[in-house]
């Protein structure tokens, strides 16, 4: 149970970092400042990377459980 809660907390933090990174990139584009891009792009990519890894792990777990329940 603790691992599931920890997974959801990491996922929520990854989503929040993606939203925060997007806002920094948007602000940098609108106000034409480079500092926002320097900070925003890595934060955005970090959120995308973590979310993608968690999604891939969840799909892998789902397929494994599905194959075990079918008797394969």
C-alpha cells in the first residue's frame, strides 16, 4: 500500500513539474527572456520523462497481470 501511495505522489509531482515547466516556457516566449527557457525546458522535460516512464511501467504491469490471469 505504501508503494502505491509513493507512486502516486511521484506521479503528481511529475505532472506538477510539467505544468510548471510549461508555464516557465510560455512566460519566456511571451516576454522574450532566455532565462525562462533555460529553467523551463529542463523542468518540462523532467516532468514528461517521469510521467512517460511511469505510464510505460503501468502498461507493462497491466500486460503482465493480464497474461497471468489468462493462464499463459
